[in-house]
């Protein structure tokens, strides 16, 4: 087991459900590795791919992270996805204590109280004059040396491998290069810029597509008129909806819309994520003419797809629109989860004006980008899977 596999394995039911989904749809969330090839996140996905004979899957390599950063990163990714039992939480606390984490740090990162962390760790109550050291032992509070203040040292901002965490023990060691840790996010954005190179579409400079995670897009706040997208549906990816909601709240103009295709099975959770940041407006029905799909978990023959309409500051639709969309054109030539172009164009034409900016954080094969070109809108989008990104690029060059 990897040192970064902190949480317990999936139950047999959860594992089989994930395996079935990967067999049908492929790996939607990239497996994350460190620079040494160790798996940070995605142990189950890798194991399932090996069992299914899948040789290639989307991946991300995290460079320049310290061991503590790796652990914190893994926790942040997984705790939102998993609901731990009391015994599983105690096992996690024990693993973090073995790595030298303090009780207060464990409480903060795991999302429990300090008292609960102390109980889970089996540490007796302390007197006011004592504290727990990194080695797990009790010390008089006055005897502990202050923890050195951490810094991020940046030698060359464009060189990712030179972004490292260090402890500043010498006051004037590298004064010109020292940046406080609280500025890490700003530095990370600067480092990513050369990586997120925009496609130069000579035929239309208003179409901008990036091969990256949508959370890394450098878009001016309050600048997007419409976010139209089709995020992944399985339970494992539900936290992405929370990040999408925050992204939409920051990037959309006032009264701008988020229109998201969704599956039915986890729709309550999806709506809860979105409504935490945006205003719910309506649910449209996209009817699958002649196409059916059996949802085995509930034994339902599904013949429609929900289209969720949310807004940044609710207002009345400017034009009347029917909430039932009936298209019988099945389009899967470029991507297994490709959505039909006519429905996409219908939404764009109704909810935006020519010249407006439309964003698709999960661009897939580029259908929304193509619809924007057809309707005279500007487009900004991202696609994390390189193969899909290349398909979208070829499609845009061929069809623009």
C-alpha cells in the first residue's frame, strides 16, 4: 500500500460500481502521481484498469511537492468523496499521528474538533501547561522550540521543478527569492501559465481551448455570459460539481447562467452543490427519441436527460422558451459522451447574444466551441484529457 493511500479501500459494492462505470465510460478523473511515479490519488482506478486490460488512462504528475504537501493534497481530494465510519476515522488519525502530525492539525484537515482528534488518537487529556510534540510525546509548553516558518522558494518562476517548499532557518540566505507560503497559490498560477498554452485557431481567434483542469483556467472574474457544460455523472466525481459552482460564481457576470447536463441518479447532491453558490432557475428535459438506457441500480428505462439551469442572481428569462427539447440526432462520432449540436446551439442562441462569451469547463470533443462559432459567440474552454483535447482541436480545425 502506498504511503499516500490514507483512506480505507472502497467497499465491494462501491468498487464494483466504479468498475462498471469505467468499463462503460473510461476513467474520467485523472490518476495523480508524484515525480517519482508513486500514486497520490487513483489507486482504485489503476487497479480496475489493470483488471479490465486498459493500458492508458488520463494522469497528472505533481512536481515539487513535499511529503507533507502530498499528504494534505490526498486528504483534500478524498475526504469530500468518502464518508468515514468512526473506526475508519480513528485509523486515519493514527496514520497521521505516525507521520508526526499534531492533534490540532489533524482536527483541522480531517474536519473534526480538537477534542475528537484527541479521543481518536487515544491521547489522555492534557494539563494546561503541556502540549503534544510532533513525536507524540507530552512536553511542558515552555520547553518546545518555536516551529520554523515555512517558505516557498522560487528560483525561476517558469520552471516548475524549482518550486519547492523549504524551512527558512537562515535570515539572509536568499532574500531576493524568498516568498511567504501564503502566496503559494499566486506563484502556482504564474508557474502554470506557460503550461496552459492556448490553441491558436487562425480561422477564429475568438475560440480559445486549453488542455488543462478547468480550475486552472485564467479567466477574468465577472466576464462570462454563459457556462454551458456536461460534467461527469458518477458518485466519485460529485465534488467536481462543488468546484464548478464556485468557478461559476466567480467567473459569471451578474445574471449570467450556468447550464449543466446531468444524470438523474445523483441529482439531489448535484443540485445541493450548485445551489450553495448559485440560484436555481429551472430543469429542462432533453428527450432521447428512439434511444433508451437501463439504469440497473433502480431498474428504470431512462429516455430523457435533465438540463439544470442556474443563475448568478436570479432574473426572469428575457424570451419565452419551451423546457422540453426533442432531438433524435445521435452524435457520438467524436466522443462517447458527446452531446447533440442542435440542442447546444438552441441554448446558446436563447441565453446569449452574438459576441457574448460562452465557457465550457468540460469541453470533451468541442461541441460547445463549434456551436459558438456557428452562432457568432466567443468561446473559452478546457479539457483535461489530452486525447479528447486533440480530438476537439482536429474537429475545430476541420469544421471551423
